[in-house]
C-alpha cells in the first residue's frame, strides 16, 4: 500500500532495537483519513472471505480493527491484557509476549463474543516475532471459530513472525513489509 509506505518514510522514526515509531499517525495519534484507507484496503484484500467478526488485541490494534469492521459491516472484539471486574462469564485465555514492552501478558477474551460459527479476520498494527498474532490465533482456535486470515498494517519482514504464520497455512496480508531497518533508513519489500 503505497500511501502507507510513503507515510512511514515521511513520519516514521527508527529507534535502536528494531523499533519503528509510527506514533504520530498510527498507534498513538491516529490519522483517521489514513486509517480509513487501511480499512478499505483490508476489505479489498479479504473481500472473498465470509468474515463475521474482526479480532484484535488491546490497545494499538483497536482503532484499525474498528475502522476495518465498519467496511465488513461486522462487530469487532478485542482481547484484553488484564483481568477487570467487569469481565464475567467464561473466558478464553492465552499468554502473549510483547516485543515492544518485553512483558508476558495473560490475554483474555469473553467466550460469549467468539463462537464456532464465527469466521474471524485478525487485525493488528505490527507483526515482528508473531507472539501477539499467535496468541490471537490460539484464542480463535480455542473458541472453535474459523480463522479466515490476518491483516497487518506493518510487518517487519526481517523478523520471523510472518514466516511462522504463513508456515501455519494462515492467510497473511501485510500492507507494508519492511525488509531492513537501520538508524537512518528502511527498505520495503
């Protein structure tokens, strides 16, 4: 998606440790016009799938997933990284290690929001090592739902997350795949 790649080159900041800051337009402050185009692009790429639910993980994926859900005319649900008092009923739980935060989370989703009848599209902002996406896949499988695919805004192609997901036979559509990053440049596939 050229619009996204151009924006990454213009406003993205590479930090030590293979961190790409896109907080000025994607995952802190959100450029809603760009998010709208991202949602349209995911709809175009997965238009052949019978999507009934969009799934993401809190927090950065929520805005992207919500806009994408609008184009599919389906509900969006997000897995929470912490138990709270307002969660009730049976829960689906898995563990996810965050690349950015270097922390392991128990990721929780109320079972009532994901059923065996659902055809799920997983949406997230980044794919690096694949831990978050693997956790979401685990939740969908534990619910007995069908995984139609995963849509990622930015994939770090030089890390092994994308390979892991594709090797599982899961359809993975990344809008921008970064092949390499250094302190002063990055290249796309």
